[in-house]
């Protein structure tokens, strides 16, 4: 009788073994490699047993481009050129192109179609076009595992719910924590730090199980939430990461609990926890910004300044709301605004020279934001959701390769059409708009935002 073993380790790494043969792994990010310009590493070590499975596994599925999921050094260490990389279709297949350029064999899977891996093991994947992320479903003997990593599933809500309904047991693996893994290094116009919502410590167990409940999943496990800050200028953010001893707070007892980094046996009877050793903490050394070429006082050269101005010009071509960038002591704005007029912008991004240039030239602007050593300074009291403006470079310019407002329009049209139900699209639209209004107006009222986050999950 065939059976499946599922192990989770690292940050968002899931390993499948069928009849003791490694079959598939997801998002391998090894504990020896940092991410986001040396800012992050995994919170725990990857046990030797899991590392050996990762070396042998023939298929690797990658959810999205962030380096805690697609870590090129980790892939090369695991000899990924000898394996097959599986990706979901996206509006722009930048990830596939980058990986092929690195010498890897990549297969792009069509959205929402189950592919038979072998015998009774099927997988399906689909994109979340707006965040350039994707979700993986694993189906085995009427059991379903949903690897939702960092993303929500709204565009394929009906598809997932139908698959959950057909399954006897269903396990949701998803990020759910205080919410540090986004740009939270934010200051007001008087240089006062604005506490992130993460400071209110929303109950992680409640956040995860309320989402499992929405899909009618029988089980859930914390996943994709296991990093820490190790760069000297981002160490402060560790205060806002979710401690492992708080992960179960608020857990809905109707949802079956699997501890993070568990091994699970999957067969006709459903899921069964297997004995496993809890991984050790990762003790990687603190990284100095200088190791990554960053010196906060360093200014841009004349030509480098041009590169930054061109990037800002492009952002403004796509979106009316621009922003300025401060490097060293100098504030750089797009051609449309002279330096004295920077106050017209809603915010300034303060970043060190080397990482900023790498982020622009390598199209990894999101990495600069998530690293949380760069700062956002809100200069304008006017209502604005700066995260929406930052989505232009980080998601649309870099990952979707959008160049102007017309291309953005075409992309958003395709995104709206990627929903499997018009009603879900409508609800999702309303939800996002309401959230934007609340976030823009209450950015400095952290406590109230924290309460609203809990209320939002409840409804
Ligand atoms: Fe991510």
C-alpha cells in the first residue's frame, strides 16, 4: 500500500517522500544562506535528514521570486541543474527566464490543472498574479495539502474550496504571524518611528485557523514564517517577529493542529503525525552592512544618480504618485520635480547606495523593502497608502515588466479575469479598497489597526 510522508523545514520548505523515495520539495532556502542583502536567515537549521532528502529530490516547485523562497545559492548547492523546477504560469514568466539563464530545466504548469506525478499523487498550481506568487495543491488518496506560503488565494477561491470539499482531510500550510515580513521601517515627518501593526501582536493561531476555517480545511500548520533578522541595521526588527512559543495563541480547536516542522504520514486514513526531532536554532553570525558594500554615508556618483532618476521617472509614467529616494545626504526625485519640491511627494525612501543600485539594476526592489534596513519617511500628511505606490516598482516594474500606464491597465485587466468567480472578484475588490482606506487614514494609530486586523479576520 503506497503512502506519502510530508516533512516541513526551513522557512517554506515542504518535502514529499512516496514509499520512502523523495519526490518533490518546495522553496528550498538553506540555513547557511542569507537573503535580502544579508538581512534575513532561517530561524532554525535544516536537519541533516531533510538536507539529504533535498539533495535527492527530482522536482522542486518554487512559489515566487523572494529570496527566502527562490534562493539561487541554495538551489545551486542542491544541484538544482540536475533536477526539474516546476513553476506556475504567471502573466510574465520572469522567474522561468531567470532560472533557465542560470542553467536550470524549468517546466511551467498551467493554472488549476492537476498533473499526475505518479500513481495516486497529483499536484496543481495556480498564480496570484497581483503578488506574482503561486499556490500548490497536493492530492493523495482523498487528502489535500495546500501550500499557500505568503499569499492569499482569492482569485482561485472556488477552485480550492471545491478541492477541499472533495477531500476527507485537508491541511493548510500558510504564513500567519505578527506581520514583520513587509516594509515596517517607517518614520513620520518628525523622524519618529511609527510602530507597525506587528507591535499589537495579533494572535497567530487565530489568524491561521480562521483562514483554514474559511476553506473548511480540517488541519493547519504554521509555514513560511521562520526567518530572523541578522544584519546590523535590521536587527531591531527581530522585536516584531513572531516567537515560536506564541504560534498557537488563539488556535481554533475545531482545526487539527500540527506543530511547525512536523513530519506527517498521509494515507487512506488521513494524516498522522510521525515522530520527528525539532530543529536547532540557526546561529549564523550578525552580518555587517559593509559586507554587502553598504555604507550609509556614501553618495551616488553623477551617473548613478541618473540611474535612480530614470527609475523614478518610470514609476511616475506608470503611476501618478511618485516618491523620492535619499542616499547619503541627498534626496533624489524624478525629472518632473526639482529637489526643493520633494515635499510634494508623499514619502522618501532612504537606502544605502550599493543595495539601492543592486535593487534597481537587478530588478529586486522588493528585496530592499523586505530587508527592513532601508527606511520610509512619510513627508506628507495627505491620505496615502504608500504600499500601493511601492507596488509599482516592486511588483509591476520588476516582476511583471510593466513600462507604462497602458501596460499596467492591460495587466490589471488580465488579473481581474484570472478570478474563477465574479462574485469573489467583487468581494475581493471591496475588501482591498476598504483595507486601503483604513490603512491610509490610520497609519499612525497602530493599536486601532491591530484591533481592526483581528476584527477583519473574524468577519
Ligand atoms: Fe514573499
